[in-house]
C-alpha cells in the first residue's frame, strides 16, 4: 500500500496470470471519479469539509439504536 501511495502508480492484481483488479492511490481514484461523475466528487469534497470542521457523527451516534 505504501508503494501505491508514494509512487501514485497502480498495482494490477491477477488471478492465475489474468488481470482482474487494480489498486490505485485514493487521489488517483478521485480524479477518475471526477472525470466520470462530478456529483460524486462534490460529495467527497463536502464530506472532507465536514470532517475538517468537526461536523461528524460517531458510529454509536449513527448505529447506536440498532440492536
């Protein structure tokens, strides 16, 4: 994971020699999402701003009443 984060290069995952998945840095993934869906990227920016301002809920706040 450190390699992906530092190098910003994707890591291709294979199963029996056949590429099946790719691990990419979160910033690269967000760039991909921006190119595909600007509404989703906006929601990421809003969530980050909320977290930075302390406007968050704990797991207990959200799921505390679920048995």
